[in-house]
């Protein structure tokens, strides 16, 4: 029995906001009386244009980042590429509780992405990459917590039930 899910941020709307916000900069560069000529831009190696377009590159890189979550009878393995190149593994022996719960990304964690919990709860980390409000919560024996957003609630729930019955793992509620 295995479970695998890949998810990423869907932030197409940020392209629109960024596009609208760079229009004044482009207008100043090209349309004003004292704007830069093509020769002046070449002399500056097109740096103003690159500076205005760099937010699109950053948004693209963030949008292409993916969280890979795998679970089997041994434990849970995850990686958030490109921030993590190697997979991290959490064995079921180290998990005190594993369950599905509702969360509010903004009030609990300050938004989406890889976040620590707000209000000085440094032992509580979350990987929130979708606009849903339910995820897999892991509570470890050392007091740390880890939350993963998921688009496959029913599959995660079925996996947790099956692995608890088949492998008699007490951590899963």
C-alpha cells in the first residue's frame, strides 16, 4: 500500500498583478519625452528592462516548485523542489499522531508555501500548496508538528485507515 501526491502553487493571478504594475515603468522608459533611446538602453545592457521583467522570472520559479509527498508502511517521505533537493523521511515510529484536520492558511500560518506557524509556535511547520482547507497533520514524539495540504483527502484517509489496520501502527487516529 502506497500513496503519492504531487502539488504546486497555482498563482496565475500574480502574473496579472505584476503585469499591471510594470506598465508605468515601461511607459516612463519608452514613452516619456526624456525616456531612454535604444542606444542608451544598449549602453546600459538593457538593465531597466531586465529589472522590470525579473519579477516574472521569480513568479515562474515559484509556480514551478512542487511538493512530492509519499507514504508507505515505513513512513512518510517528502520533498519541496527546488528548496529541498533530497527527500526527507519521517518514520511511523517517530510519529505520535497522524490525522486529517481543517486549517486556515492565512490565520494559522500567514499564507501559502512552506511556513512556520504564527504566534511564536516554532515547532509547527506546514507545507501549504493548495487553496483547500484540509490537510494531513503529523505530531511527533519530540513535540514537533508537520502539516501537509492535500488535494486527495479521501485517498489519504483510506491510506491511513488501511495502514493502521494492516501494519498495526498506533500513531494513526
